[in-house]
């Protein structure tokens, strides 16, 4: 599992300082994984649920971590890589007077290129018998395993995502920039030709929203764009692509509803306190803000 403190640090006022060159050039970090962070707030429990999907060469893996608002881990459940086993199961724990019930069924799950299943699965997390997180579309979900009193809609909000993506010139992902918004296609194109001093183009739903030329001088930076009327701050760091002897990964961050940049000057976008501030500052009519970190690895 990728710990939250290892996620890219945030940014100074003059630009982006996301990752050190030593960590970026570490090829062992180029796992095909997606980490999603959900924030849950209610009287029985408040905290963060982290779900990490990992795709190995011949199998899948899944890790669920739960932390309280003070960043103290309550539990970590690791469903190790499987071929034909552990595709369905449950885990029941009591930690610091908190009852934790986790159920999953991936026996009929369908996967694409991403480690996240596309359909035919469910994953649920209940804290103190309250259904907090429910993922998937399986009709045979965990509802029968959880007390009737908890069958209201899950209260956890999807607040952050980190994804490893791979390509040569084209990199693709999807994002929902606030919890009540629509899903958008993201495409990043990297032009290594010297006609514009190397160039970066970003598209949302096939519409160009950002172009950066002369990357040798602007290898780190940030710019605001509008998506569905919501302000999204885009940060990029492609230093490793341009200057490292062993090509590592570039970092792209998309963050919605950032009212004051200075609030984030020394905070990781995946740090629980920072995430909570992001939610508190967001427009309640649009839902909570969202942070997406893309670690883009070049296939040689």
C-alpha cells in the first residue's frame, strides 16, 4: 500500500515542487496501481478510507486502510494478489472501540487496463455498523450482511485519487472533479519534437484546455482551467522526462475548488488535514472538491 505521506508534496508560490528526482527515477515505483481516498464524517466515526487497487503481471491485489482524523491508522486489510482465490470474502475487526466490517466480491469482476474493476463487483466498508463506503454494481452486494439500520446511502465522499498511467506520447485517465459532477475523459499529449521546444497538450473530453510549449524552461508550472463551471488548478512537473539520465515519471495534479493557493503551500494534497480543508472550502451546492494525481511513466 502507498502511504499518504509518500504522495507528492504540494507547491510553492513560484511553481510546483512535486517529487524529488531520486524518487521519480525509481523504476520499482512504476507499479500499475490506483489509490482512492474517501472521507467519512458522522457521529459514530469520522476519518479516511483508502482503497488501493494493484495490478500485477498475472494477478490483482487490493488493500483497504482506515485512518482517523489524526492520521492514526485503525486497520489495514490486504487482499494479496490472487489468481483463483480470495476473490470473495470479509473481514471483521474491533479497533479502539470501533467496529469495522469489510466485505468484497470480485469473483465476477471485469477489468480493463486499469487495476480498478469496471463492473461485476462490490466492496463495502461499515464502521460501527454504519455503511460508510459502497463501491461496485453487483446486485448481490453486502446489504444482507449489514444491519438494516445502516442501509441508508453511504456517507463517504470521494476526495482524492492517485493513478499510475503509462504511454509513449499519449496518456489517458478519467476524473470526476466534484462528488456530484459528471465523469470526464482526460488526455495528455507529449510532443518531444523541438519545433516548439517540446510541448505538452491537455484535453478534457477532447477539448484542449491547456498547452505548454518550451518545456525545457517551463518543466514545472500551474494554470487554472474551468470544467463544468468549476475552477480546476492544474499542476505539472515533467523534469524527469527531460533531464534525468534514467527516465522516471512526470507528475500531473488536478485540484478543484481551491480558493486560496497559500493555504496549500506546504501541504500534500493527500494529507488528511489538507483534504478536510479542501472540503470545507468547497461550494456545498456543487459538492466537495477533488484532487487527482497522475504519475505518468514513459514506455520506452
